[in-house]
């Protein structure tokens, strides 16, 4: 059952001042692009493609791309090799992926609406930082996002709170975690919200495993991006 908040009010008196969004499966429909580029990566290294259903399940699990590669390939793919495979994947995604993706309906308009109402926005993704920045610019929404954090060497990935503690929180020093909501489609995003002490909003329309996400009892659930209108006065 969807849980609603009145205007921008949270439980009690705290207001939502910062919206932290996931990217894949939350802002953008990248499903086919990811699957196709994973398959092309296996082709490039002369390895048999994994079953498409296995790729889809790995995406839904919220794994980082190196972990996706190791999961799909098997234990003989070491950490260094997984990074090389990931580099090839990202190269393929940069050249072909954007042509296979699109924003979910209402994303651009809603981001502008949030900005008009004085809310702050950030994107925190386990996707590579350059790829996220490139995609946001490609879709014309980068100017509506105040801050972007993505995967790069040495950075722990969600649900680890490090991306928030090291980068997001210092960028918004006057906004408490209790005034923050994390909007994402997988259990990783819900876990991230829990780790930083923010509210969790599950984007049910995305790629996450419904059973795992429901078990984490997110405070809010949206079935389309426009449902964020609930938080706007």
C-alpha cells in the first residue's frame, strides 16, 4: 500500500529538504541498455553470454558492475579481471547505451518543480560517475541536480553510507539526515537510506526485487515518478 506524506511534511515536523535519487531504474529506464552492453562485454572477451534472465536478476539485486560481472561469469573471474570487464562495459555503454535509454515519464518536469519549491536534489549511484554525469547532461536535467556522486576507485558503494558522509552531507551542511529522503528502486537504495538515517522511498516501477524491497518496509512507495508530487505543497 502506498504511503503518502502531506505536502513536504514528514512524520512529525521535519520537512523534506533534500531528495537523493538513484539513477538506473529510478530516473532513467536503462534496463535494455545495461543488458545489451553486458552481453556485448561477454562477446568482446570471447565468453558465452549468460542467460538474459540472469543479467536481469543481477541488475535487480543492485550489484555494482564489477560484482555483476563476477556473479554472471563465475568465481574464475578475479577482481582485476572484473575491473577490466567493467571498463569494457562502460566503454560500450558510453558509445551505445544512451541511445537505448530514456528518462521515466515526468522526471524532467518533477525535478524542475522540486527546484521551484526550494528543495535540494542529489544523485547517488553505484554507476560510474562519468557515465552518470554524461547521461544527466544528455537528458538535459543536469542543471536540475545540485550534486552527483557515482562510483569511482576507492569509493565504497551503496548501501555503505560513505558516499553520503564523505560527499553529500558536506555539500549540504545545513540539511540533516532527518530532512532527507532517498528515492531508489532496489533494496540497496533502501539500505542506503537506513544507513544514513534518512527516509526511504521505494520506486516500485524500477528493477528491484519486490520481495526484498518490501521486507525492508520503506516508509514510502511510488509507482511512477510523478507520485513525488505528494511531497510538494
